[in-house]
C-alpha cells in the first residue's frame, strides 16, 4: 500500500504539469507552440525560423507579436495590399494569426550589416531626427537598437533587410506625398517618409540593418 501511495505522489506533479494551460503571448494571447505548427507555409518566404534569406521579404524573427498580428489582419481585410500575402492569409482564422505572431516573436533574429557610407547620413536622423524639417527621431518609436515597442505595435527594425525597409519607406512616402494617409501608425510613417529623400531612405535602410 505504501508503495502505491509513493508512486501516486511521484506521478501527481507530472500530471498536473501536463494539464497546465499553454502560456499565451501577452499582446495577442496567441499560442506559440500552435503557431510553430502553422508556420510551415510562411517559411517558404520568411525562412523556417523567421529569418528570410531573400532581401525582398521581411524577417519576422523577434518581431513584435502585436505588429505581426495587426499586419496579418490588415492583409486579410485588404487595408494593406500585397497579392501574395492576401492569398496566404485568406484561409487563416484570427486565432491562427494570433498563434503565428506569438511564434515568430520568440524566434531569434539574425543580425545584419550596415554600410559604413550610410552612417553619416542615417545616424543623425535615426538618433535625433531633424528639428528644422519636423522629422522625429526614428529611435523615439523604434528604440536605440531598433528593437521596436511591442505594446505600441512599433515594429522591430534592427537587423531587418535593407532592401525591404527601403521599399516600405518609399511606399509610405508615396502615400504621404499623395495625401493618402491611412489611420494609426501607418499615418505617422507616411507623414515622416514624405520628407525623406532617396539618399536618406537608402541610408536609413542600410543603417537599421546593422542595428543589434
């Protein structure tokens, strides 16, 4: 009888642990383990661990989960246009998007390298902005090391592909110059990018690629 009780006592903690609910992402309430199983299709463009090998496709590893979730929703509703992504998200449920966001935010981002030539132009803009041009410092929202702000859904920029960042900044600039300013964070980015030259965009894109 004592042996039976001892076995039960030893097994009880294991059963309790097995029944414990999965830890949810604090911003999306997504399940990272579930997201890992759903990420196979995403890996074709964004890499198996969220570090895309193609500079045209963004790295998702270490990205703000709230930002990823909100962008997936934007693709699904058509608020953000991209034929490839809209096809990918068409069959995703809201929970799928929450789980994928929770998965990718836990992945380790691969570092990038900045061009030395970009520093002179980009670093002052990134660190301090330009008061005369009403340009805020990029670091104010995206952090000194480009880690972003998860609670505010400001994306991580550190290590992001320069090609992708430059493309997005030009897209924002086009919206800003046309006066087509969407709501929320995109409105802020469009207003800022509208004041940037091609040289500044390319320099900033290279600079953030090297932030760690």
